[in-house]
């Protein structure tokens, strides 16, 4: 989502020039031609930043800045860059006193303005969420090599950690279309909208998705699975591919919890994914399945680099440890999540994910480490859409 910038300037040439420069940089520009309109649009549009000309008809820039600072209270602060025609020290001081955060003397180079905008947006971003930065658009698929290995637990909690601990914008898709568990894990009723509402619409775009996504208490946005299994078949491989593609343009991370079938629909998700995390536990039948999955993906020419292995319940006593598993699979385990049966099951049964209520528990810290490693590996790499 592009950051919205309000331009308040009475000169049509300046309006045009600034709008153009802002749009080129990926921002959304809203224009006001005088101080009163500027104030009105500040309230209505909630811009991420304001470019405010000092000399304006009706209310001048200093008055507008003073009014905004008086009205916005202490909880929020919209960054303001004052644009002035005079380089006099008195004018600069007057602007700063009125509540501007920075100023530029006209004429200025657009590159300087854009650099100042970036730095102010970063400085006033809530926590470390980099508002104004285009979304990273990374897609992560979580796939269980066997039922019940903890794929959903890991996908949900990694999503929450990426949002709450790392400040990323995150969407979580329940791709287990027939028996999706996200409503149970996150205490949401059957009345919430689901992916079926997207699939039944004539076309799929960001506005449609915004109306269907459910905002969870963790601030992760959820695209839920249908409330009952019989409607799942209304969702096709093409729907899912389109949905993931649109979500990629809206979020830093789109996590898809896929069920264990290696069918067309799931392979479509894998294809769209920057990384596929295969979740396993240390038992023989699971290792056998991981081997089969890796072989199958190899046969269809899937890049092995895009598959990572996540050993769940890594310290549970099963007679097989991470090293033995690596030996059997002839490849490294990339990530590990600790075993904490009580924490995991009580979170599930209460509908309150561990990362939301017990982030400081051993399981919470272990998931946080995994989320950090994923963020580091994936955020820095080029996106799959452009890499391929
Ligand atoms: N790290 C963990 N430590 C202990 N128990 C865990 C852990 N992760 C998951 N579990 C437990 O394992 C069970 C299965 O978890 P989950 O539903 O997340 O698995 P799944 O692979 O998504 O299953 P399904 O195949 O039904 O989709 C749950 O009871 C959960 O509490
Ligand atoms: Mg599951």
C-alpha cells in the first residue's frame, strides 16, 4: 500500500510537478490548493506526510501547521515539510515553531525532497513498520509432510512474529480449503468471510480482498478457508494463483498454510512462493514423506533452493534427532522449532496463539528465532516473481 502524501500549494505548476515526482516514487499524491482545503484533506485522507507551502490563500502554511499540531493530540504526529520561498532564518524558525518537521527553500531538486520525505516517513513510522515503503511482496508456503506435524501452528505463529516482532505487513492465507483450522486457532466464528467470497466475485482485485480479509487481534490479516468442506471446490487453482498475486502487491509477507496434497492447486501455490517450508517431525513415516516430496518436486523441475526443511518439536524424544534426520534425507534441516506440548495445545484450545499471549515462552522464542531467520533470508533476496 503506497503511502499517501498531501501536497498543499496554490501554484498549479508546483502541484503538477510534485504529484508527478511523488507518483514516480510510488507514493499516492493528494492535492489541496489552499490552507483550508489542506486542513480538510488532512482530516479526511489521513496522509502519511504533508508538503505544505508557507504562502497560501485563506489560511497560510504556518497557520495550517499550528492548527494540525493543536488538533492531532499527542498520540499521532503527521510529518510536515514546509516549502518556503525565502531562505531567511526567521521564516525557517517560524515554520519550525508552527510545528513543521523540516523545510525546503524553493526552488529545490525533486531528489532532495524525496530523500527528506523518506527520512521523515522512516523517523515517524509506528515502531519499525516502514510506512511508505512499497510492500516486499514475498510469498511463503508452509507445507506439512504429514498431517498433524504442526504446520498450522508454525504458519500462524511465524505470521504473528513477522508482524509484531519485526514490524512487517503480513497476510495469512488458510490454504487448507476443506478442513482449514485458522478459525479455531484464532477464535473466529463461522460467520467470517472466506476465500469462497473472493472466488465467487467476477474479478479479483485489492479492493475485493480488503473487504474479505479479517483483521486479527495480532494485526495479521487473514484470508480464511470456507466455513464448510463442500464449498471448497468452488475455489480453483486459478483463483488461488490470482489471489496470491494480488496479495503480493499489498503485503511484505503472504504466508499460505497448504494441506498435504501435492495437487495442481498446491503446486500452483509452490510455484508462486519465494520459499516453500516443508514442516516435519522426527519420525520415520514423516522422513519417508519428506523424501518423496523432495523427489517429486525434483522431477517437476522445482528449484531445490526454494525448499527449506523445518523440524518441529525438534527436542522431543523420538529416537531420531536432527542429525539422524539430516543423514537420512541427505540434506540439512534449515530451521527448528522446540517441542512444548502444553503451550501449543492450550493455545490451540483457547484460540489464543502463543506468539500473541506467550511470546516470551520457550515456544514463542523459538518461533521468533525462526521468523527472524526467514525475514533475514527472504527479505534480502530478490522476489520470486522477478527472479524467475
Ligand atoms: N512445537 C510444538 N510443540 C508441541 N506441540 C506442538 C507443536 N507444534 C504443534 N503442536 C501440536 O501438534 C498438533 C497438530 O498441530 P497443527 O494443527 O498445527 O498441525 P498441522 O500439521 O497443521 O495439522 P493438520 O494436518 O491437521 O493440518 C496440535 O495439537 C498442536 O498443539
Ligand atoms: Mg493444519
